[in-house]
């Protein structure tokens, strides 16, 4: 594995540990798959851990390419795309909540 893959793998495993402790029975039965909710949650956690929003938002001011962001954070481009989706969904959810308060 590359250094980037190792970083992502460790962050992904930490996400499982934090969010899914006690779900060992499901793991033993191999219920988990890549598209599974728990996997997506662990992937999103890894993206947020390895690509902190404070640093990402500063970097985005320069309108970098995906590969430049990946190089900056030493992650794969796939994880950058996921992090940007998580950020966009957060912003969308936040603006929806603010609209609900006003209306």
C-alpha cells in the first residue's frame, strides 16, 4: 500500500472503531460491503479527519485542482472528492436549517 492508502486505511479503521464499536457480529457475518452505510460513514470520517475543513477552506480560495488538494493532504483523489461532497452536503443542510428558522 502507498503512504496515502495507509493513512486512509488507518483513518477509516478509527471511524469504524468510534462509530461501530459493538457491531462485531455483523462484521463476522460479512454483512458489510463497500456500499454499506457503515462503510460510507467510516469513509466520510476518514475524509474529514485527513482533510480538515479549516485547512481545506483556506486552500479552496486558490481554486486548486483535485490532484493538488490530494497532494497537499497526502490522500488519494477519491478521498478529496468525497470530502468535497461531505462539505457541500453540510453547507446545504446548514442553509436549509437556517431557512427553516427564518420561515
